[in-house]
C-alpha cells in the first residue's frame, strides 16, 4: 500500500504573512520535496512569482476562494497531483495548501475526508493559522471568519511580533478561542519546521495540551467562537456519553469547528479517544490506562456561540 502524502493547510486573515512563511518553508533545509496549491482572488496569479521555483509544482486556484469555489476546484487539483505522481511526471513528499485570506478552512479540511481517493492518498497533517499581531485584535472583533480560522487551527503562528508591542492580551484571546492550539511567535516567517510539520492534528491521539489563559480583571473582547473545556473525574457510561455526543452533533454540528476528547469509560481498562471537524466524527479505543496516570475524561469543543451551560450540564449529568 502506498504511504499517504502528508498535507498542511496554511490559513490566516489577509496580510498575516502566509506567503512569507511559505517562502521560508520552501527555502529551508528539510530534505522535503514540497508541492504547493495556492488560492488567490482575481484572474492573474501573483504569488507564484514571489515563491520562486523551489516547489515541485505550484497549482494556482484563481477562481475565487477555495471554500466556496464551484466545480470542486481544489478536489480536481489534488487529483491532478496524484495523476502526476502515478504517471511519473511529479515527485513530491509533502503538500502545502495556502488558502486565501478570506477562506473558511472547514470545507478545505473536509475535502481530505469526503473523497475516497483523496482520503486514501493524502494524510491531512494539520491546519496552521497565521495571525497578524498588529491588526489581529481588530480583525477578530470585526470579522467572524478570522475567529473561525483560529478555531480550526492545530498551530497558531503569531507574526509581526517584533513591531506589535505586548502580545500577551492577544495570545490570551486566541487561547480563549482555541484552547488546544499552541501559539508560536515568529518574525519574517522564520518558524521552526518542527512546529509546522508532523503535527498529527487529524490522527486520533491524546495530545490535549490545553492552554487556559490567565485571569485578567480587565474587560475582555467578545469572541463569537471560543473553547469549552470539560473535565469529568468519574468513569462515564459508554452508551450515555455516546447519546450526549450524538445529540450535540445533531443540534450544533454546523456551529462546531473542532472537538477532541480523551475519555475514561466504566468497566473498561482502555482510554477512548475521539475527535471531529464539524459533522465528521471518529472515535477509537487507545491503550490501557497506566497505574501512574490520572484517570479522568477531558474534552474540548471549539465552536460558534455554543450553549456552554447546556453542554456542561449534559456532561455533568453523566457523572
């Protein structure tokens, strides 16, 4: 069986520095052969000239935004890359998709799971979001899309920190939106490759390094998108927790962006892992609990105007 090709989605609001980061990736010493799909508004591709010739192939989607493009433009571009590999005209080991600043990452993510060939031949490694430290606070308040991009992220790259001044209030706001994505500061797109690659953001695992922002007595800006972190200290009944999750997806799937959990189930020595993107949901048994680790269930839900009290009450009732 052919090993799936890792793919990274690079997103972020207009002017955040996505192309600068991508240029750094293409010129870094990593031994990877990288193919690039970039998305632009307008009929004339611009970024191809900026990126240079280090990418194995640059496929430019200029028919508007990937997330709302007709005729499955992204899907066709991915299949074209696979045809190039199978036909011997292309050779690459990793794919990077640079979304336009106005793209919703959700449909882009779902493309990797909804098409049978694409889901077998590509492995979505992670969503990297660039956040402009100078303008992000205003953008997050004015554009729900900017919050959604942060909500989908596995890694948050904070750009322009050298000119932004104190970024801690912004970092805390980002962590309220997405409690599961670590924040990294970069200058001129020079991010560590370990931060960008091998993220395993869509592989069932127990990586739940949740970041809970410190309390500040100041008035905090409102976020339509935010994280709900739930902890249950007692073992849960599998049928009951499944019913709660099914009802949650039935009622709020359109509002859920990313969610992930590690569960302790009654009368079973194994840990149960689950994760999802909007309506796409998966769960599986993991290894047995170790004697030296704390046994508890931890869940994080990232969504749009989720009814936090009702969700907490539903899980609290399970205990």
